[in-house]
C-alpha cells in the first residue's frame, strides 16, 4: 500500500517552495514572471524527486511503501514535470527585460538550453507512456532523462537574474534540490548497480506449465530477504544484459534462491528455451514491502492469480510452526494443469490447521470474486486483511469490490508490479 509519508514530503517541499517564491518575490517581477518561474520551479522539484526515487534506496521504500510504489510515484511525478514545464515554457516572457545585457545572455544561452531540455523531456515522456514500446527498447532511451536533468539545471542557473535570483529564498531551495538530485543521479548511474550486485550461478532450470523455475546458487554470500520481496535478475552473457524484476519464491532460510517466471514474452520464453545450468547471474535487491507478517490483523485472506502465487510461496515456505494467523488462501488459475505448485500448497494446507486453501479454476466457473468470498469466509469481510497479487484486472476488481463492501483501503495490500 502506498504510504503517505513520502507523498507528504513531496507536497510539503512544493508548498514550501511556493510560499517562499510568492512571499519573497523580487519587486521587479511582474505577475507573469512570478507565475511562470513558479511553475518552472515546481516542475524542477518534481523532476528532482523522480531522480531521487530512481536510487531505490531502502529509506524511500519505507517512506513510500515499497519500490513498486516508488516507481508509481516516479512515473506520476515525471508526467507532471512535463505538464508544468510546458506551461512554464509557453508563459515565460520571451523578450529580455530592460537592463539585461543581451551579449552576456547569448554567452550563457539559458533559453536555448531550456528549449533543448523541453524537446527531450516531451520525447522521453512519450516513450515512457507508450505501452506499445517494449521494455527492452524503452530502457536505454529513458537514460536520456539524466541529460535532460543536467540541461534543466543549466537552464535555470544561467537564466538572467531578472528571471531567477540565485540567492533568493526559493532560489536557494532550488539549488539545494539541484545538488541533491545531482548526487542521486551520479549514484544511480555509477554506484547503485555496483553496491547492490550479488553473483549467483544457475543450478537448475525447471520447466513448469507455462512457467519456468530458475534455481540459483550463491557465489559468495546469500541474498538476505523477507518473504514476498522481489529482486532484479540480470543473466550474464551475450543478449542477456537486460535486468528484469521477479518475486523470490524461495524461503529466506534456504541455501538456494528460486525465481518462478511465467512465459509472457520473448525474454521469459528465451529463459525457458535457452537458459542452461552453469551460467552466471547478477541479482540486485531485495525490494518490496508485500509483507503479511507485520500486520496487526491475525485473520488474513491471500488471493493469488496465476504467477501471482510466487510471493505467497515464499511466505508459506518461510512460515514458522507456531504461526497462529488464520489464513484463507484463494489460488486462482485457468485449470488444475496450470495451477503450478498446487500439490505443494495442498500438502502445506493439509498439515496446518491455520491455513484453508481454496483452488479456483475459471474453466470450471470458479473465479476470485467477492460474492464467492462472502459465502466461504467465516465472519464478515471487514474482519480480515487482504493480500492480493495477480493479473491487473483481477486485482483492481477485487480492490473495488472490497472497498464497496466496507473494507478499509489500509486493510488491502497489493503488489503493483509495474516499472514503467
């Protein structure tokens, strides 16, 4: 669930900037100049937050509720960055005010830098929001946003003083933001991957029904993670350099790391058909806050749809003998043949009194729906906390219906596995 702590930090920073910018606006500013520079500053602050969130630091996971939520905020902040920047661009006075040296301004061409950054920003936003462009083709062009950020800093730092007073209260805030964002950008590009990378070798590649389980053996230390977390998997070798996020399906106390990948596209199909034991894999993580053990509610409903089973596999495999939570586990698949690890789930449920398993097969007319839950769950729907992972339509439908039934949003936990 998205946490408000991080959102409040963004809103608070922008409100502070607005207050400083309007309260201490230079006397020579016109209303148009004050308003347009205000929009430009807000755009830059949003872009800075996008850059900072790209560091994937754990402190921000705590503030926003997990890396998946951070990327949602990153995407929304990037979109509004472009919106505010466009309005700023069209509203800023195009003629230099009286008293500004045109020769000096041509030596430091703020306007030209701003134009270049605007064009690149709009192109980058189009690419980012265009779902028809594959992840592999999107990933490298998206790195151009680092150049855009540097250009934006150059744009306002070279702006004539009539537009941007560097040592005004709001100007100092923007400079601090620029320094923070630059450090974050350098870390993301040159330090993050090195700091988080852990080496593994491929021990086994197991073909399942429409999925593949990859078993990894650590070269050095084992990755420490919590059940429900995920990591980025980067297979080494020619044509394998592109990292992909997958939920860890093994338990934290195992000496091997396991990922279960549904065959959805070219990359996962290649994993199934070409990946062989003995290869090297770099794993970066762990990330995510899809943790059912930290909630205060002992009555829980787990809903897994298809490959959304993987975080729950890790939870079940890590469950202690004295765990007294009452867990109702609905596992939805097309049919029994496609219900991977169903035998393991049935075995666990048979040996534990606190777990009730509900296999739901759509081919038999059994779906993960609220009307089904109301018939099978003891007590009312509001007596439980819900953990849901699966196809987006299933997750969104269940969330909507649960809230209609009076279940509070904070009692509904979902894995928002989207990074574009």
